[in-house]
């Protein structure tokens, strides 16, 4: 079957059928970029991120779901995950044949034979059945999700010393030591561990050292160990004491933003490692109690509507604020810490507004 799988991918690429497949998966806002397709997850995932699903136009049709921390999929794994609700790697491997069959039926292909595909005349007749199955799809159960935990000695394979690139970007030597920043010689990436709420390592995130990563067709960030990021908040285990003490949590997008804010004395901060709070992350914060104020500090490129969407997830009984750059302190796509300590303090002290939802 391996030759079939490869040939099907080649046919999908040649005929530019990735967008059609994403639409058939019930993905929304399907959009073709230079080297990939992007889309929003189906409604059952409750994700408003319009770029969550990404399928790259390479021979592997490598795919990822940004908001769920799934970065090592291909088109078959994506079908298993979204259409067949196969959330673990083992489940997706066992589902490979069914994912292949779904793709062939959707595109009107039959079994591969003699290096060609033939139209499946029964495909159109089964459309009504597919619509019934779509309505029966189960929502993802978040009640018992846990990530695999790794021993601290997993860091022994890396050069555990601060990196000059981060120092040049303002992250001090001491802060890098605190956040266990290191370097992976093999992948040539700056690395730092990702912890769960108990401070246990569940993954390692790597950032490329190359500024021209797009030309090299590589990710700026990757997770060296696959995990489900939707159930974790970066820096939670360090910040929890300070959040409870100050009765305020600051929510950033990227991890480095939390590192810098911590360095500047704002230790009550976490990062969602993306731009869309998951249901699990929202519940973690809500469990701290209604007296804890919530401050959403998204990057400059996010609209006020995007901020309101995140705020609305906490309901109308919580005090939710936003750091909103109405003073034009930042450039487009800047994070709240990209212009230095004093600018961030100005943002925090003078540009904090209550969000109405």
C-alpha cells in the first residue's frame, strides 16, 4: 500500500486537490498561500483560528494543526484526526487504510491499479450518507487528556547554555538559565523545555537560528517531541504563585514574551504558544477563582475583534482586560515586549482597558 499512498499524494499535488479535501473535511476559510493551504478547523473543535490547519505543498503533503500542537502529520494523518477523530499517533496509524479510502472516495478515485485511478461511480450516490455521518461526529473529550512526561535528563543531549541570539534580543543570561534555554546541535535550534502545570517536561521547543528560514523552507519553531499544547500553558508552574499573590494573570502569545516580562518583574504571566486560547487553557485560568483579573496581551497584528473573541471565552462574570496599543508604541506584528522594557511598562500602565463582550 505504501506505493499507493505516495502516488495518491502526487496526484493530489498535480491536480491541486488539497483545498477540495480541506473543504470536504468541513474546514472553513480555506486559503491557498505560496507554499501551503491554510484553513480553520471544523466547528466541532471550537477553534476560531482561521490558520489553524496548514497543509504544505511538498511531496509529503506535510500537515499540522497549530492550535492543537499537532505538527508531524501528513494528509492521511490529517484526515484521521479531523474526519475520523483519531487523536493519538497509534490510532492514526491504525486508521491509515480508512484515511486513504476516504480520500479516494472524496476525490472520486478507486483502488490504485496499473499506475492510474478510475472514477468511482458510487461516490456521488453515497453523499447523503456522508452528510448523516458528519452530523454524528463526536466532539473531542478534554476531560482526561495528559501529555507524556519526560525526565529532566532529557536535557542532557543539548548544550544547556544561553544563546547569543536571545541575548541580542534582550533575554538576559540569567533569564535564559531560569527558563533552561539551550542549543540543539543536531537541528541547529535554540531550545527550551515545555512543562505541564506540575513543572514536568512534556516537550522541547526549538527555534531555528536562521533568519532566512522561509527561503530554506523550514519552520521557525518546531516541537522536538510531539505533545498536545492545547492542554498546557507555558510558564504556568513558575507563574502560579505570583498570579495568586497579585490576583492577576497576563496572557501572552509567544514563550519569549513571557521570558522577557518575567525578567522585567511581571512574573504573573503565561503564554498560550499561539493566538487562540483552548477550552482547557481557559478552564485552567478560571479555576483560579473569579477574583483573579485576566489581562490579554496579544501581538500587534491582532484586531480588537480577535481580542474580544479570546475575552469572551471567560464569560461575562470575569474581569477581563486587554493591553491595547492605542498609543502606537509598536510596529505591526510586534509582540508586547519587542520594543523593550520601558515601552512594555508604558503599555501595561497606560494602555490597559476593560474588554466588553
